[in-house]
C-alpha cells in the first residue's frame, strides 16, 4: 500500500499519513454511488448503514440536484451533504464549495466532519468565523482552499477585504437556515448568495419553513428535491426522558442525587440563564465534579476549550445555555439534564437531541418546579406525547403535592405572572 501525506490547510500540520491504494468497495455507501475512497473512509469511521437522509440525499447531490431538506440534528445530515460534495469536487482546485452555518460551533463541527471525510483526497478545507483574529484565516485563504465552512458576518468581511472570491462556487450549502433567520442573518445570507454564480448547486437545510424562508428558498434554489426526515417535533426514539417534579429550593439537591444515582459517562446540563449556568457549574465543581461551561458570555477560546474538554473526557459535565443545544454533535453524551425547563418547547427537543445520537441510547431528565408546570405541559403538547413524572426514593421532598398534577396546575396558574414570563427571553 502506497502512503502519501497531504498538507493540512487549517492547522498547518500535516494530514495524517493515509493509504491511497483503496480496495474495491461493495458496501451500502458505494451502492449509493459513492467512490471507493469515500466508502472506504466511512467504513473506517465505523458507519455500516447509511441513515435515511444519507440514503435519500447522496444520490441527488451526486447528480447535481438542488435539495431542500428538513432533518433533525443527529440524523447524519452532515455526511449526507459532505460525502457527495467531496466526490463532486474531486481534486484540489479553486474555492468551489461554501457551507454557511449560523454559529461558530456548527461551522467548526462541519469543518471537522469535512476534514475527516476528505481524508483520502487532497481537497483543502478551512473555516472562517468571527470572534478571533483575521491573520490565520487570511493565510489559509491565501494558500487556496476548495471548501469553506463559514459564519456569514466574517465571510462578508473577508469578501470585502478581497481575501477570497465566491466566483467559482459550484456548490452552496445553507445549513440550519431557520436558525440563521432567528439570529437576524438573513440579509447577510442574501448578500453572500448574490456573490455566488447563478449556475450552481444549492442545498438548503431547515427544520421549519416560515414564509421568509420559503421566499428565500424560492429565490436561491432551482427545482429542489424535497427531503423530509422525521418530524422536528419528536425527539429521537433512542432517548428515554422523564420529568422530575421538585420545588425550586431543592433543585440543586435533587440534581446532586440524580448525578450520584446515575451511571453516566458524560452529562450535559442545560440552564436557562448564563448566570444560572455559572452558578451551577461552580457548585458542581465544589462537590467534586469536573465541569466545563458554555454560554454566550464566554469568549470563543473558552467555548472551544469547554467543548473540547467535554468531548475528550476532561470534563464529565458540561453546563450550557441553549447556545449549545442546536445542532452540536457531541458524541457519546449519555445524559442530558434540564436544570431549568426550556422556555420554548422546540428547545426541549433540541436539548435532548444532544443524547441518543446516531445509534446510541440516552437519558434526558428535566427538573420541573411548580412554576414550570405549564411549560412542561406545552412541551408534551408540542411533541404529542406525555412524559413520565418520576420521584426519587429517599429524597426528602418538602412539597409532596408536586406529584398531584391537578393541584400543581392550579398552583402554576396562580404563580405564573405574565410579566415575569415576558422577561425570560431577554435573560439568555
Ligand atoms: P449529524 O446529524 O450530521 O450531526 O451526525 C450525527 C452523528 O452521527 C455524527 O457523530 C456522525 O459521525 C454520526 N453518523 C453519521 N452518519 C452515520 C452512519 N451512517 N452510521 C453511523 N453513524 C453516523
């Protein structure tokens, strides 16, 4: 077997030595039309069967068709577009593929996935995002890349500075477009799309399609093939979830007990506010856990460090606000704990989607106080399922009426004041 090394464009390191003498492949991935090199690559990553979105999207993307796809995170969406894109690009040339992501974390994740899938090619992948200096990104762009994963604002800065051009982009991926809409990025996205050639392939992924996005899709796509996988409303079936009623003053004690009684590998804990996340992290640290923290007050370096530390096992617990909930692929999260009930039902699905990804199973616990009863109900209505209420034996509950649903609903109706609910969004 011949060995070859490629320069690694992002880190300046050298790509690991890779075999280029790829065997003839006859796998479920090659049957979709993927080359031996790509089928070999995914086999090395341990993938045996294509996920439904991969089975549907790979042949369409290979043929150059536009796609409008709705698939939950954790469905293998990234590989569904990355693998056929890599095949279409072939070998190193000009900047021909742009993937736009709403957050730096997602951009990093997609770039990492491309690096892995493109291991047996000489394609160059890089990332462009804000919150860090320009130097490294300018160097990478100057050296020449085939694929960029980017957040919109920083990409526009580079375009304005003349650091790169989109004139040769053949494939444009707009990922998590509904999230871009939420974050106010749509004008930037339009400006970027306008700089790409009209004759191109466009892949558009979104969980929901409100009128603004329908309009954007109508303008940016040509005869797209619609691919719909699952409903965003339902969490993965591999996740077992339960509500744990508790009064607000006993939340932390119950959390401690849950952690003690649970045989966990890695736990992601969601809080509603940044201050709340810091406070819980601090208390958990004091009680002997290794903890990373992720929220929007932390700078990019700190966020990357927290995420990496969690992925590598340095931190057994990651405490986060919803910034970490959407789309992040953190392999092997065994448990998600909602320390606070999320303020909107869709966030619940995204939060618990961090566990039970791909073929793994996971557990999701949610602490529900008397004030949260209504939100908990609306989560159940949104998903169309009822979630089991659980009580932990031996915990000194100070308010046993918590388990009386009817009494609780009445308490909640009395406790929730419209003004306090209105403020919630601003605190995240
Ligand atoms: P994604 O939805 O793209 O974020 O992918 C979720 C996770 O599933 C990632 O960790 C992928 O590495 C993994 N994955 C993607 N495709 C497959 C597959 N066909 N078989 C097993 N795991 C996969």
